[in-house]
C-alpha cells in the first residue's frame, strides 16, 4: 500500500454515537482487562453471512452479520475478540455502531467496546469447547463518514467500505492479537474466512464486492445482490454510479476494471486500458514466478477519491489505484497486484512484521518492471534501494514492528526489498525464485513469520547466505 496521512475532521457530537456508547455501556461484559497471551491452545475458523441494506441518500449501511466459529484447537474459551477496524475513520457523528450482539438462540451476549471502538470483546453465554462451534450475531449501523482516506463516501457520492464489519481477531502463539488499525501502514492481521454477502441498494448504484456475484434481482427501484467470497481474509464493498468497466482474462481469472468517465475526471479510456494492461501483465508474471492466482475474479477501481488523496490500497481480490501513466506509473499497479500474493495468499502479522508483505510486494514490482523490459529504470531503482539499505537504513533490522521504524517506507519497502535482491544475487535468480515459489505454495491461505521464511531459505539455498541474513534480520536467541 501507498498511504497518505489521515486527517480527521472536527464535528459536533450527535445522538448517533451517543446512543452507540450508551448501548455499549449497557452491554458491558465480564471480559478480562488484558487478552490472554499463549495460555490456551485455540485454533479458530470462521464463516460469515452478512445481510445489508445501503441507503446512499442518508449515507447509511445497516447490516446483520452472522458469524459461525469453530474451535479446532485443544482448549476452550469463553471470550472472543473482534476487530472493528473501520472505526479508525469515525468522527464524533459518524462511524460504526454496534446495536446488539446475540447468540444463535436470540439470547443477548455480553460485550465491551475498546480501543476507541476498534475492538469488541465478547463474553460467550456458553464456553466454546474443543471441536465445538458457536454462532454470534451482530446487528450494526454504519453512519458513513466523509472520505478522508480509504473509508467513507467521496465528494461525488462514491462509497468505499472496507473493515465495516466485526472481523475475528487471530489467536496465535502470542495469544489474542488485538492491536487496532494504525494510521501508518496497513496494520491488519486476519485469518482466512468464508463469506456470503447479501446487500440491497438503489438500482442506479453499481455494487462492487471482492467475491463472485451469484444473484442480482431488481424490484421497485432496489436491487438485491448476493456475493460469495470463500477463503478470503476480508470482504469489501464499494458503491458508485456513472462508472464503466473493462475486462482482461489471465489464466482462470477475469480482471474487472472500473473507472469514472466524465468531463470532471482526468481518467480516460487510454489511461484505464494502461492500468488493465499493467494488471494483466503483472498477474501473468506472478502466476509464473510464485503460484497460480486461485480466484476467479480480481477487481480494480480507479476511484474518485483517488484524485485528491493519491492513495493506492490493496484488499483481498481487489485493489484501488490512483497513479498511472508512463513506465514509472505502472509500478504502483505491479506493487498492489503483488499484494494479492503477499498478505492475501501468504498472510503475516502486518503490525509485528510488515516487511513480510511490503518488502516482498516491492521486490516483486521491480522484478516485474525488469520483465516488462524497463531494465534501465529498474536498475536505477535497485541502485536507490541499495543506497537506502547501506547508507540511510544501514544496520537496522527489517523484521520489526511498524512502530519501531523511524521511516516506514524506507525500512520496509526499500531496505527490505533490497535484502531480497541481495539474496537473489547470491543464490542465483532461477534458484531464488524457485524458493519464493515454494514459500508461496507452502504458506498459501496460512500465516507466515520471518522464522518460516528464513528456515525455508536456509534449507533450500545452495550457498551460504548467513552473512546476508544477519545483516538484515534480527535473530532471536530463544
């Protein structure tokens, strides 16, 4: 992702969030003050059924999210934690309000909102045992804020809603991972889930979702859409009018590109075709180098807000792109496409180890640039990253958390990418790319760590690369 600084706006207090806070207070749970850390063996999987109604005139989204959770671990728990990442972008009058949480029998479930309403701690009515299942039903209302970054409604009425629903937090060897979404970097950490989304909206609005559209029915000026998105780390909704789309087919995947064609928009058909060509080329490249992209569709949105925020952002099976033009403009497209492999297929903790997605995506984008024939431009870029790696960020380990980095971009994009370039130069291009392919196939649909990558690298490298590893990676003594 390439992200600009988020700036919140000043608004007056309204009844909307006051009511939400009151409801949260009335349902305060007996959740522990500190999530447990590594004391339980929980392996949780989840399945979502979301039923939503969008009212663009009022900038409202009402929905019910039914979450079925299975405990495939050996221990039990009476607490579950859910991220409500979208509340990073809330104002005093706008945001995501939790109206109620119940179990499968309609019985109220105690809960507590934390971290500026970005986290929901749920106390189950019955413990979730080993091999057991539970169902949690959330009823929520989103008063959609004016878009200042990547969440909300743009000035022309276009709506983007990532992170609009409660997302089950990951439980790993460190316990529950409940860190809120940060204003720097991406900061997500999610496991795979299966999704079924039913959404009703005015028929003049195109609804875009990062899944397969199974049904579209219109009646009395309203259209109901049904989407299925299995084995995804998230689900995303966008709504807009006056957009047209283009298509490309790469292997078993259809790429859909949406853009606004209007007198006020600088985007024209040639510009969008360049985006589509770059996307198709990079998908072919990554299919060959890493592994075949496993989903039937991938969506690109050249969105209205991109003209005034200049933000490129990746989601599972979808990305938004702002920058395009000459060969230098193709690189952001290559970078965002690479994130479909590094984070959305091979997952990682973006709070604790952001290099595992940003460094890999940046490395892949320059590799794709080279493959496209821009050898002089890519050589200049590698030289720039070399300077960053050995002068500006020399000696700093890349496997640190985002809040341990003085310069997020220089450390995780540039120094981390050049670490992979040094490995490739030492091992040999073909052999190193073979290692990366094995890494992708081994950890696809899972979560990988620095230790996982380094372990595979040591096992498969035909030459000794310990000096390179030690230069970039902080090795734990544990």
